[in-house]
């Protein structure tokens, strides 16, 4: 039996050369811990240049591992970005994307979600003998046809244990916050219902006073219709917190609605418990944090402690949670045999603000934010990888990499094979992380907003320069601002965007903040770069094929027969035992 300290090095040899027999390979498989923050800006962490927020745990992780500085989300919103992360494929390849209307799942009781025929890294590692757990946010759908089919559920996508939110945090989860889910539509429906009620009362009064000749039967029919209209929309929008803000353990709803003040401690307890239960076998644990998405639920221990209000408090609490999880690894002697990865699903939410100030993240020097598929601020995210004894501590990699690269990386680590029957957009990070390759495996990366290509990136292997071509950019509101403050997030298409002909071109290697577009007059290579990227876009688009849209209106709509529920529907209510 090999000395414990030599296991990481032996594992790398086995992974790269594959001479190991299956029994030995099973013994040497590393644990894999993936931690994803929600809506965290790349500029919110000390290791990425922030000197006013305290993030010592994540900074230490970077000091002990490798830091990626050009790490890119495949989509600028939660649901599509996570779909791409889980499958290693652009989200539009699975129908988990849309350019107009709804761009993310809106309900636990919708029928849309990650299709059953998609293969996640969890499913492959499960086949390779790994314990596979997900703690935290899912946001990839739950059911298709019935309340119990769980077709989109984590347990149907390769995870053998799930505890957390099948949906995502929204303002509606906090009774003291203004509504968020379809807030504009809800306001319109409320207004129309009031007008309808006023009209019905006017008709009834006119009939009673003999001013109009309408039968009472017609008045009753109108009143019944108005009541039906009200019930039909209020049944969903009037109970958003009860329908969406729930906790599940595997297939069972354990808290409905969830108690926000206790959720963080429960998720932390579950993560540590999962590590403890599986410390003697290879495990994959995906900790999908609820921090730092609005409504920024923060415990009293961290409230008012940062220099940046509630958002800063939430970031510092997130760092503490990450530190406790990392400590759990160390206390069980698993630090050196665990591949640990930290990231965010996309950039910070610039439009999130209230009367007290900013509620979204800071994207550092990068332009744009959440919802913007082209600008760096929407898609450039932290990327930190630690594996003591295998990956060099303190190394910084400036090459373009993608969240989709985690899929083939994790599959390779677990001894599995990447599917050959579909397009996989990710590339293994291991050669780059270990230093056996100096250049990114991506010559080109394509940046979508919904199903619309907004930008494309080219890493020129000869010159080392990174070019970025923008075909479409959002129109900021008000004009000259850095975000779409008149909307929740910037749109992908329609009147809210500008289509550029010729395209905008930036030299990202020299101008990462995308402040100075080059022109044919200032850059001799302008037309050559535009042509090269255009040819790559053409080749890429040849790989696209139509798939059923998961965000269609029919799939997005709330359907009572799909609603996860503890107890008898619609009287869904339950709670977990109180915890300290």
C-alpha cells in the first residue's frame, strides 16, 4: 500500500497514463468538492483585488492552489449557467435557454427543466463508484407530468443525495421584501382585477338603481367570471413564498415555506455531515450556496460587520461558511486527497438595489454584470482550484477557461469517459492546472445571451493576444449608465440591444475592462481578426441543432398538479425541528 502522502502524485500518473488496474484506481480516486456561489462578483474577493471585504477563507484557498483570472461562465443567468456547468455543454443545446420572455425557471411547479437525456458529471461519477451529493440550490426543475415523477430532480441526474432548495432564493422568500417573481405581470394582473371588480360593481349598482337593463343572472355570471380570473392568478402569485421557497431532502419536502434565518446553518450542517458519512470512500460533493443572491439572508453574527452594507455582510458570511466546510475536510485528513474548486455562476447583479443602496456584487474593472452575455462583468467569475501535492500553490493562470471545463475535468478525475454521442463544449483543465500545457485548450469561446450570440473570444496562439468581438450589446438605462436600471436585467434581443455592423473589437489582453474598442484605423489586424472569428462562429453554428425549449410558456407556467408539497395540497405546510 502506498504511503498516504504520495497518493495525489500517484493518482495524477494514473490519470494521465492510465496504466492502473481498476482496483488500484478505485483506491486512488480523489474526493471532489465543488463550491459555487450565487451572483458573486469577481471583484468581491480579496484574492481578486478587493481590499475592503474580508474573505480570508477563500483567499487562503487561492494561496494554497491555482487561481484562474479569465474564468468564464457559459451564460449570465442562474439556470442556464448551471445547466452548462453540470453538463459541459452550452445550455441552449439542452433547451435550457431563451432570448425573449423567461430566461430562467420561475416555479417549482413548472414542467421545464434539465432534460433526462442530458448527462451530468454526477451521473458519470456515480457509475464510477462515487458517492454524489448536492447541498444547496438546484434551479434545474423538479417534475414533468406529476407531482411525484421527479424527472428533473437532482436524484434523477446522478446525485444520490440532495438537501436544499429545488428553486432559488428570491425576494418573495422574505415577507418583508417587495415581490420579485413576475413582479410586473403581478402588478398588471392586480390592476386589471381591480378594474374588473369596479366594472362589475358598477353594473350591479346600475342594475339595482334601474339605470341599466341587465338581468341579475348576467351580473352574477360576470361576478363569477371575475372571481375565477382572480383565483386563477392569485393561486400562484399570491403564494409564491409557499410554492417556491421550500427545502427538500431527496424527494421529500421538509420545510414549506422555509425559515430563512435557519437555512444557512442547516446547509452547513448537511455539507459537513455528508463529508463525515463518506470520508472513507471517494465522494463528489457539490455545495451550491444560496449566498449572495437577494434577499441576502444574513445571520445576526455578520449583520452590520462589513464596510459594504447588507451585501458585504452576506459576502463575509459566505466566506465563513466556505471556511467551515474546508475545515471539515482538514479535520478528517481529507485536504490532500480532495480536489477543491470554488466559483460563481455568473457576475454580480448590478441592478439589484433598494433605498439603502447596492444589493448586488462588484465586478471589479470589468464592464457589465448579471444578465449580460457579452460584457466581461456578466461572465468573468472567480475560479480557484486546490489539490495539495498535485497542483502548485499560488499559481495564477491568465488563459481563457470556462465553467463548462469542470465537466470533463471532474469526469477525468473520477476515471470516467466524456460522452461521445453529443457535443461537449468544455475541455479538461488538468493539463493547464498542472503546467503540462501553457495554453488554453480553447482557441475560441462563444458568449451567448439567451440563444443569441452576443460575442466571441479568440486566443491567438501565435501572438498570445486575446481578441473579443461583440456582435450585440445591451442598451444601458439610463443612457451612459453601466447597467439596465430600468429593468431587472438587460435584455438579449429586441429594442433593448444594439447590433453592431461592423462588430466592436477589443484586445482583452491589453484592455480587459473593454473600455477602448479598436478600429481599422488604430489596429492593422482589425479585419483579419473579424474574419478569423467570423469563420470560427460559422463552424460553431454548424454544431447547433434544434431541441425542445424548456423555457416555453407552457413549461414555465405554474401547474398545481406539479407543485412539491408536504401535506395535502393546497394545504402545504411543514417545518423542521428548530436548530441553534
